[in-house]
């Protein structure tokens, strides 16, 4: 690629460069069981804003894109800086660019990831709390809309394999997997139908092991590593 | 939303605002039959660059995001300005932001759309030509990568209904629909399997009309309007 020519790639609007800035934000979903309860919620970390605009409101973890880092790198860096979280994989979700989404003009490239509960280190981080994704307070900027969109994508686009890989331990029963789906979808699923769909999907592999306990033994399954986790196609590691 | 506070939403890196600019580009796919041939190609319009960098190379239609327009609006405007095309619907594809994708730092929000051949006005536009998407020359910037990604998304993510709606006339035979798929996927599909999948998808509605001609009559189908064309979910008309 030519790197010597200083001119911009398109006819330049001189005022534009100074007026539009690029930020990244990240939606991190995980599941959390309510203590002493059967209830499981989809939760995400939010960061309390310590300055205007929207000082005191909760916002998605994020920050400004640096001139010398890729979008992917900026998402990972700002997430780690604000929450201490370092998911192994962040997927780009959508670019939000409405004119009035911030007092100044900001285009936010939003990433998302699923985390297993055991990937979250113990200990609290200053100004960070986890919230039930379906019962959020008023967030800063358009972040309520962004979470709503991320939840919608989670419900619609995520296959069995990715849910299993992203939210469950290495081995799990079909009942555990079904519970994940029920939490995400917000409704009960027929166990027999669910088993049939999963078995036909080719994304799970039955093991020889069983979960034993107070119920009858339940077979453990694992994620099929041959199935691509991230459907980024030819993007590979680029952004 | 608060519109009075002048401060940026995150701690500001002062150098950042001047160094990163936001552009939009659009990939428009349509099908074109090679004259006097059975061959059909996926084609897209490209614009010849008239200035550096990459003067003389072909590039995706696009331009700078204006401070007072949404991402969607910028995609529509720049596409119309460069090619004269005005698709009824553009979908955001991906934000490309590699550090070295342009001599200056540019984050490009890429949109895409499918067009029916009859939606393209006759007459040529200066510096615009249509290219076979699978046999492109070296394009400006990372635009070969972007087209490759868009083709991959077209092959993987687009359901029967959207293909039908985006590329075919209002009524079409299953053979015509299958041909569209064969062109996009680059391989033959088994007619019986294809028919079964389409009939089970619920996205097409059989009509009482038939295509007659030299072959035996073939039933015409239409797109099921009850099925959501664009799976943007809660985004609605926002961007």
C-alpha cells in the first residue's frame, strides 16, 4: 500500500476532521445465578461516569480510539482499562453514529463478547457494577439502545455452539445448555424439541461422562472445536 | 438527551480528534447476465479515483461522513453522488479501521445492498464501471478485502427471502431463484433439495401463476412480505 502520499483518500471537507471523533464501547454478557434462587440473569458490566456529560450515569465500558491502534485493539484496551476484563475474543457488533447521540459528534464502534462466569476475576473494580441486561437504569448517551440491540443480536444470531462455548464450562448437560437459552430468550423451551435441534446441529459432541446427583444421570456434552466459533470469514485477524 | 455540555464523553486524547477521520463506502451487488451467454455474474460498481492516493485505481463508492449527517445518510448520499444509485435500503456491513489501510488514519463504515437489475438506470456515469465481484483488479486501499468480506457475508448470511427480494423480480420460479443461489455460491445446487429447503423456509409464497415457454410450466412464487427483510431488530431507522 502506498504510504507516502499525504492527501486524503476522498475530497476533504476541512471542518470534518476536527468535528467527528471515534470511540469504542463494549457489551460483555455473562450469566449470573441470583443467590439462593433458581433465577439466572444475563448481566453486563457498566462503568459509572465521573465527568460530564452524563456524570453519575452508568455507561458501557469504552474510550477513544487511539491514532495508532486498530479498532479491535482499542476495544480490548479500553475494556481492560475500565473493567479489568480481557475476553479472549471480541466481535464487532455495529457502528453507532446518530448525530445527536452525544453532545459532540462521536461515532462509536461497538464490540461484544460472551464470558463464562469463571473468566471473571473476583474482586470489585472502582466504579464498575454488573447489571441485569433486561432491567437497566437510564444509561449515558444511547447506551440503552446499544444494549437492546446487542441483546437482540444475542437472541437471534448466536448458534448453539457459540452459546455453549461462550457461556458454559467445557462440559455441560443439555439441560444446562437449555437453561442458558431459556434465560437469553426469556421463555421456556420444550426439552425434547431442544434436544433434537441440538443433536442435528452438529455443533456439540456427546462425551462418555455423566452428571450425577439427585436426578438421574445426565450425559455431558462438549463443544465441537471443528465448528468455527467466530463467523468472521475472510476478515481473519484484521479489523 | 443533554445537548448543552461541551465536554467529550470520555477523557480526551487531544491529538486524536485531528488525526482520525470517518468515511463511508458502499458495496452494491447485482446480477448481470453476460450477453449471448448462459453465464450470470455478481457485479458491483466501482469508481475510478481521480486523485492521490491511488489515483487511477478503482475504489468502492463512498466519501467522508459529514458532521451533521447520520452514517446511513452519508452512505446514501455518497453513493448517489458517485454512482447515481439510490437503493431503497442500505445495511451496515462492518467498520474497517486497520491503522495502515490508508496513508492517513481513516475508519470506514461500510454499507451494502442488493439491487435488482431493473433498479439500475440506463446510461453511464463518469468514472463508474461495473465489475465481476469475483474477478477484480487491484483496488485502492483495502477495498479488495472489503469486497471479499461482503461476498462472504452474501454467501453465508443472506436467507432465501432476502435474496429473492433483493435480486429478483416480484414473481419468479424456483429455478430462477436457484440460479441466483448458484451464481452467488459458485456451485450447482440439487433442484429437489433446493425446493424442499425453500418450501420449508416460509419465506416464499406460491402464486396461482405459471411461467410458460419452451419448458413445462413452472409455478411462480413471490416473496413473503410478512417475513422481515432486514434483520436490524430494535435499530429500526436509527444508525
